C-alpha cells in the first residue's frame, strides 16, 4: 500500500552514505521535509517501515509521525 507520511518535525529523507573505514555517517545533504511518500511494508505501535521510490527502506519511529494516509484512510499514531 502506498502512503503519504506527515512528520511532526522536518527531516532529511534520503539515502545516507556511510564511511566504511570509520563506520560513521557522512554529513547528510538535502532539504528537510515534512511529507514524503512510499510503500508501507509494516507498522507496529513503535515504528513504520516504508520502502522509498529509490528502493531504500526507511524505519520511522511512531513518535516522529504526525499522520499517514493512503488517500482514503487517514491514520494517526497513538
């Protein structure tokens, strides 16, 4: 199911490169966003797992999510 996710605070939603030598995240580039779309893989009371159009899988904690919707049903985490 494809959904639109609305976050409480803006966040950079992009693939994050990792420095393989140090194992550290490289500085993120991109523009923070409140909304993004993707395919809902699964959700629990703790988090959502979304597959982005790029194929990357994003796990978002429920406390970061304001709402998510498939265009017909609008849900808000408790």
